[in-house]
């Protein structure tokens, strides 16, 4: 992630939740020591990273033409067996 410079701006968005949904989000944010905004931002960024990881995995699987390697083989390659 690049660091913001003077003059850069950040986009702002809003979400609508039913009261019961918002309370659940607030409870989770409180549990993790975050603001509701911070919790939602973190959740979205983590989901984006997960999606990128999944895309990379699918690209790798496609490039390997479906060929996979066993866990045992990977452990040996990494010197962990």
C-alpha cells in the first residue's frame, strides 16, 4: 500500500444497516477494539486480499493444467519432512 501525500484524498462511502445488523457490527468492532468505521474498512480490505489470493490460486491452477502436488512433496521441497 502506498503512503498518502499532501493533497491526496480518500474516498468516503456510506452503508445502510438495519438496527439489529448495526448492533452486531458495533459489538464486533468493540470486541476487536476498533471503531465501527475501522472494523468495516478492515473487513473490506481483508475480503479484497482474500479475493486476490483466490484469483492468484485459480490462475496458478489454470497454468498448471490442473496438475497438483501432494502436501508430502511440498513438505519435502521445503525441508520440513
